[in-house]
C-alpha cells in the first residue's frame, strides 16, 4: 500500500482507497462506482463593480471556483459540500460571506442583489442555468 496525493484536496490517501476520506474524490484506478456529477454555479449581479465570486470549500478553505459576473462554471463534487461564497470588488474589497451546502449534479445561482437599502449575497438552487 502506498500513500498518494489526492488530486482534489491534496491530502495523503491510500492508493487502495476507493475515495479520499477527506473530500470524497474518487481515487484513480479504484474499482469504485462513485460518479462525479458536475455541479453548475452561475454568478449574477446588476452591480457592475462586482468583479467575480469566490466559492471555497468551507471545511478545507480551498478555492473551488472563481466565477466572473454573469458567467457559469462547473465544479466536480462527489458528496454534499458546504461552501462559502463572497463577491470581490477588488483585491482588497469583498462582500460578506455566506455558507451553503451544495449537492452533486445540481444547479445554483449565486446572487449579489440589492436588498432594500443595502446589497446582500444569496444562493438558490435553480432547475437550469440559462
């Protein structure tokens, strides 16, 4: 048995493991039936100063995606994953951060929107990405 580096989270895992115990990523060469379903994320905002959204794994802090305004990205996850999401305006300025659990194979819209007098961030599951 050898220890290898998980391609998803970078932690060490047995080469004989069917999936990484840290992130659930299927290990290459395993006979596991784990399927990786792309999860689609779209970032929308009417505020043009919102440059991009950063989506990170809340458990490890690892960045999963950087999504430009009005674009969509897919990420591969094998199990429900708690994420953090914030909007960046510049390298130094960002919005508040929220936590949300996303599911494999689902579609989500990440929003930066005007809520009464202030701007806020939100995530909602949608049936399709348009």
